[in-house]
């Protein structure tokens, strides 16, 4: 390691510190809200380190958003989108919210593929069907 430039080692040390702090934020979120469901936690480094909480249902995104906005319902915006890329593709429902906790971006997310009975209303119409 004696040949490794010092500035590269400093970059690694800075990233290690940022990830450690984000991990502490994630731990405090889980410990502070044991009644709220979480199915996964990920630390993502992109222009800083973000905490991503994967949630089991759309209602869980709303519950976490309310909890992170100090119980003020609706203060933290929740985005709901339903989309399909092409006529025969699966239709995805995404529910997300983003908060800042202790200086870190926290992304709350739920995603599911809609069952066929719900999906048909959201699928784009193919060109052949549109001309009928």
C-alpha cells in the first residue's frame, strides 16, 4: 500500500465515514419506529449516501411518511404512479416518499406488479387495437 497515493486513501476513508453515519441513521429509524413495517434496508451511495427503506404496502409508505413528518399527515408528499411500458408488459405500481433525516436522504418505497384484473385499465393500447 505504500505506493497508493494518499488522496485515494482519503477518498476511501471519507466514503467509509459517510456510509457508517448513514447506517447509524438507518438503525435509528428502525429502532425509533418498531411498529412500522420494513421488508428491506439498503444504503445507496449517489451524491452522498442515501437510506432506502423497502416497504410491504402502499399504506406503509404513508405511515412512514407521517411518522417522519412528526405525525403531521400529508406534510411529506407521497407519490403514486402506475405504469406499463407497452401493451403486453407487466403494470407496475410505485408508491414513494423522500425525507431528509439527520442530513441524509431517506427514500421510502413500495412496488408491485398489478394482477391482470387491475392491470388492463393501465396498459397502453397497441397500434393495431387503436385502429380498430
